[in-house]
C-alpha cells in the first residue's frame, strides 16, 4: 500500500513538472538566453526589455576627492620642439585634437610605469608601445577624457588598462559594501571575457580583483563576486544595470569609466543604457571611449558624456590594418568557393590557425559538416550555441586543439587569438565595418596576417566598398575587382569624381565661377579700357529685346572670369588721358569714386557727385545689366581706383593721407547716361 502511494506521488510530481517547467525557479536564477539574428548578432529578446537606471541627483551625494592626473612628462619628451612633436605624430599616423593634449611618448620608459607593471608588460612580450598607446597612455595618465579611434589589433585595450591600474592604486582601498573603482563596458560577452582576461593578467602585479559580468552567465555567481569586492568590473550594459538594480553592487566609488566598442553598443540599441550608466557615475569621473570605427552620429552622442575630451585618431576611421595582406578572389559562381577552399586549406593550416567567416548560422553548420567529411579538424561558433559551448570552442581554438574555426560574425569583434594567421571571408560581410573587424582577427599587435575575401558576380555592391578599403590600407586592387565594382552605378559615378561626392559650385551659379585669388593678385588685367573690351565681348546682339537674357548671362560670366581684388586708390599722373578708372563691385555694378582730398571731406558719402569735364564717365554694368555713370575725379589730386577689370594699386592712402571713402552712385541721372553714350558710341 505504501509502495503504491509513493508511485502515485512520483507520477503526480513528474506530471506537474512537465506542465510547469519553471516551477520553483525564481526570476533572478533564470538565464538570459539571448536570441541571434541570421548574421549571428545578438538581439534583445522581446520578453525582456532592459530599462535604464533611474535618474540620480549627485548634488545630494558627498563624494570623497580623488586624484586622476599621474602623468609626469619624461625629460626626453619635454625637450622636443613643437615641430618635432608634429613630426612624431605624423610618423605614428596620429591625429590629435582637443585642448592642450599631452605630447606622445615613443617608449615604455616615457610613461613612468613602476617595475611591477613593467615586469608584467615584458612578460607579455611587449617590446615597444603601439601608435595608439604612444598617445593614448599619456592622455589617460593625465586624467583627461578621451575618444580613442584606432584600427583593429592596434593595442587599444592595453592603452586603457595600464593607466587604469595606476589610477586604481592611488585610490583608497575598498571597504565592505563598496562598488568597483573602474568599470569597463563593452557590447558582447566574448569581448567582455577577453578584456577580463587582460585585466587579470596585468592586475596581478598589484593583487587587484576583476569580475566579468555579462548576459548568459550565472546571476548568482556574478552577484556573489561583486559583493565580495572587486576593484575592476568588466561588463555588458544590461547585466550591469540588473546587478545595480538588485543592489549587488553600486557605482559610487567609480572614478574610471571606459566604453569599449561604443559604436557597436549604440548599434545594438544600448544608447539609453550607456547614458544611464554614465549618469550614475560621479560627474568628475574620467571617461574614455575606444572603438575601431566611430561614425559622426556616434561621436556626437559620445561627446555628451565626456568633458573636454581629447580625440586621438590612429590611421583613418574604419580603415583596414596595413599589417594584413588582403587578397580578393573573384569566382564565377558560389559552388566554386568550395573548390577554392578545399584546394588551399591544408596550405593555410600549415602556417597557423585559420578563421572562416560565413554570414548565416545555417551556412556555418553546412560548411563545417562538409569540411569534417573531408577529414579536417575544426570548431564551430555561432549564435545558437549556449555560452558554455561557445567558451569551450574559443578556449580549444586558442590552445590549438583544432586549426580551423568556422564562425559567424558573433566572433568578429574583440577576439584576440595570436595564432590566427589566415582569415577567409567565405561569405562577404554585410558592410565594410564588419569586414574591417573580420580581417582584424589576424595581424594583431604588429604581427603579419593574410585575409582572403571570396567574391562572385553578385557582390558588385560590396566590391565598391572593398576597393576603397583596400586603397585606404595601401593594398593592391586587381583589375578584376575594379571591373566588378564598376558594375555598380554609385561606385562608377563616384569613381569618375575622384571618389568624392558632388561638390556644389556655390557662389558662381555655374557661370564660369573661379576662386578669387586674394588681395594684391598679380594676374589681374590692369588695362584702363578693360571694361570697354569686356562690354564689347557681351554686347547685346539683335532682336527686340536684344537677347537680354543672353546679355545678362554673358555679363555675369565675364565678371566672374575676372578675378576680384579689394578696391583701392592708386596715384595717377596729373593730366593723364585716362584720368578716370572703372571697376566692378561684387554685385556686378559700377561704383562712383569720390574725391579723397581735404576739400571734399565735407561731402556726404551717399550723395551723388556730378560729372565733370575731365572725366565724362566710365561705363559699367549693374547687377541687372544696365549702365551707370561714374562720378568724375576732382582736378586737384586725381585718384584712380582699383577693381577686378581696371587699375590695381596697393596704395590705400590719398594725397591728404586720409582713409579712402567710397560713394555708391547707383542713382545716376539720365543726362550723365546720355553723355556716356555720346562719348562711347
């Protein structure tokens, strides 16, 4: 009887658990099973929306003071002249902007690191700093906010980790209940684990603790590690917010905040989460943003959370690494990719590990199965795998358990595996930024690598971006690739324009406009009768209106063909046959020139001056194409004046020594116009 009852009880329990699979599981114990799109990129599940942290009033919190400037410039750097600093940055291919940026160093001795940290750096086989480290480390040690933009594999991770350790060691030790001193926020769990490993490697020099907090890991284990205390927290935005809301940690001790791959976080929709994390950290913190690509929209957003930042760009934004030799193979069809791969894969694996990129998870599984049937040892990495499986695959690939890894773009960012010597883009990337990060998995930290990209005739759109990417990295562009790119209309049009967009001809209206040469140009026609010559060139031809529209266009065309200079007086010989000079204003009308003598100072600048017998008048065109008379010069001290089509003299003083004054005589009388017509016709 008792046995029968226990059997019934057991059956009832199994039936209940089958109907209620989540029975007994509290919400915080549930794992975050993120979904991934067809490209292997994580997408936020609709059932769980990560709300940002609530606003906080920092004025109500009394923060203890802290020091963030630890940079003592080396005497060798101090002795450099400004020109030598410019040449050093040019040699390192660095562009630096911002208020009073510190000078770059060129060796580890210039940074002032202590022996404990230098021992770990030498142990990691660093021999000299990379370009982004040469400038980024002095900026970070100075306590300045920074936007660091560098190509993949440039060493930017170490550029914020090493100064972070110096920063932490100057702070007061953590007490029970305190949160971290440094927080590093990154977009993906893979990058989070990668940075966490680097923090542990260099942090052991000072016995600093680091905790990795990311979706897919155990909430309970992460919360326990945070409550035990850690100076460094490396996290993804959503999981950090979850722990702060659950009181597992707080951000009141944070004085060093880093956002790595910030553009990727914004692309994944973490903008509000990133902003809320930044707003919960004390305002006078030090904030650094690093990325391989940094579009203008993202840069504007990033500047909102920085204070007086220094912008450091190494190379061109989004450019490929020149240490990577890129080879593009143009194949006739998709099936030919398989033949190309199988005939060369053994050769590739003989020189090091091989990373194969495909676009979709289904394609990755199919390619991996086909290669296994061919006898190749390989691993598979895509978004449908749970976190423990992905960690094991990455770990085995690093150890060299298998030489080939087939992966979607989920593995494209942040993975640092020095043994990778060859990257193969079996499927083209969805955009050129993703392509840049794909090939950046080889050629790390100055090492050489090779990246192959397989294209077919259907990839003409991507071929155009690839041509520009190759040219930016000083790579060879084959004729076949260029021909494929030229099949795309937008690339073909931009190619004929030198690769740049259409430049608007503002100011000239398309009527032969040329840039004005500036003041005192020597290539201006100085003839006194140049206006008459120009007038004859576009004099109305025939017809009732004399083809007025054509005359106006010709007038403006002739005007803009002549280079403008500033109008000025020039001394003329008294009694010259050309006592009056003509000129064009920027509006296309002829201005009369008043006297500059002391006797004429009482005349109002705006009053018209009557035509005298010495100079009957000089012809000119107004902006509407009509003729205006020009006032004569006085008999005493005849002055000419400078224009684009007339006399150019740099003497800006009249006989009386006073500054010249100009009289706009656009309202000339009909009698003056008749006098000009009688004299010229």
